[in-house]
C-alpha cells in the first residue's frame, strides 16, 4: 500500500525546513517537536518542487510496515512510543495506523488471522529489530526511566548501557513491542 503526500502536508514540511524557529529539544521529555514558521506562502512552486526532491534523498526510507497480532494494543503502544520520539499520527483507519517524522513513515497494520498462528520471532528470516536514533544518552535514559519501566514494557539485556563492541560511544536500550518485536533507542556521538 502506497500513500501519497498531500500538498498541504508537503508545503508544511518544506516551509518548516526553510523557516524553522527554535525547536524544543528532544532530550526534554522526548515529546514531538513543533515547528512554527512565519510566511509559508513565500516559496514558489519550483522551490517547493526542488526541496521535495532534496527531501526524498535525505530520507532514503519512505516507510516500513509492521504487521501486528492486535491492532488496538499495538496502536496504543506505538502511538505512545512514536509520539515520544517526535512522530505524528497521519492516518488511522480500520486495521491500520500510520505515523510520520520528517521523510519516514511507520505503518502498523493488523495481520490477517490466517497468519497469526506462528507469531513473530526475530531469529526467523525477516526483520530482526528496528533502531531509532536518540539525540543524547540522556534521551535513552529518559525513555527507559520515564516510559519503559513505568509502563512495564519488557526491556532486554539489562536496560540502557554502552555497547563496547559497536561504534564508539554506542549507548542503547533494547525493548519489545506487544508482539515481542525487538526495538532499540540508540545514541552514537557524532552519528549523522
């Protein structure tokens, strides 16, 4: 399933990129950033088109879709998590919810009943885990202490820590979604 970006949304993305005000830091509660701009109508159609093309290549992943066993339970889980990571819900319909941040969309959809019997396991062929980038070590700790622990979300490998065998300064927490899909929030100094 492909979703086209509507023009007002594209206008907002392009103008927000060109005329941002100071964004609240994600370290402060990891809540969605809000962008205000003074004159969104100043860009010509050619400028908007050029920026849209530039945006396409800055964000090489357009979307990914996660099939879940219980859309109601997973929609709540991902809504809370992705909201804390700065994503905004853009679409909700029966059996599917979609969030977006910058140029990347995440879709959570109900798996058809005939595929539910085997469940998910990250060691089978397919996706092992999804890692989200954090702006700081403090953001990783904040997610752990103020979201994962209070919500009793299963964490893996003893909670947040530095992984010495990975990139220098690789600091991450691993946890599971309601279907036990492994997720990660990671900070790597100087990454991008």
